């Protein structure tokens, strides 16, 4: 079964290419996918949303006559994967989420949005601004950030996945988070682990949130153990 690697918010598939290369060596049939507005794709007129991203992946699968896929979802990509498991259960096999923020409310969203101010990023972290510009060109990275902020505020007001939705998921799921992740807590990940029957929780040692700072060997081993086990 194809294994899709899904990127995080304000990210792109380029960030997952090093992992893809290692997984190919391990015999995986891997595919990368950029959500609309990311990685140079055209920014849609409609608001960003988890449902939008899930729907477009399913439509892509339909166009390519692909029935079912496994998913390795990093950050927001993991949330999209779980959303698909709830709303398109027949299209998803196994799901591994990594550093996925699963608990959303208004204060959480407001805190996340504070880190997505394009003007402040351009002023205080110019190298990151440049990286974002290159990552999303020719699209305007500032628009990507603003639309992501709007999506997060909407998620805080009405979470796309509630407790009852997690309980309804029957797929094989592994929820992973790093012990040094400053954006996603161990407790929120464990909480959802307890909601999804039969799911597995895994705490990665010495691992922060940014995927570029993670050890690829650890991630490859995670994928091998879960998807090939």
C-alpha cells in the first residue's frame, strides 16, 4: 500500500524528502503531497481548513484511481490523516502521527497564532522569513501564514475533531511526540491515545518539534516498526 508523507502547517513536502529517501531504501512505496497554498501551489480563494486539505487529498486519490493509503502525518498532516480516518475511513489504512497538535480551544489557537505574524517574522527572524518565501514561491508566504492563522482560530472555536470523533476511529494508529516538543504536549497526545481504541503512544527521546531537527534514523525506524510490523 502507498505510504503518503503529509507535511505540517506553513510547511511543504520538501521538508519530508530526507525521510522519504530513507523510507524508499527500506522498501516503502512513498509519495509526497503538498496541500493547496503550500510548496508553491496556488493559494485558494476559500479559507484553509482541515476538511479542505483532506478533501483535496481524497480527490487526488480519486483522480489517480488510488483506493487506500497509509499515512505518516507530521504536525498538521497528522491531524488531516485522523480527520480522513473519521470521514473517509475506507480510504485510509494505518496512520502514524508525529508532533500533531490534537487539543484545540480558543486560548490554544490564540497562542499559536501569535507565532504566525508575518511582519514580526520578517523583522525579527529574517532567515526564517526567507526560508518561508522560498518554500512557498511563487505564492506569497505572508498570505499562507495569514490564512493558516485564520484556520487555527477557527479550529480553536470549533475543533474539527472532538472526543467522540477520536473514539469513532477504528484504524491502526500510532501517536508520536518528542519529549522536547514545545508546541505539542505529551499529555494531549496521551489523551487522544486513550480515546482511540487500540492506538499506540510513543514518546521520542531527545526530539524537538521541527522535523528538520529530528533524527531521520529514528523516524525511519518508527515507520518500519509500525507500517511493516
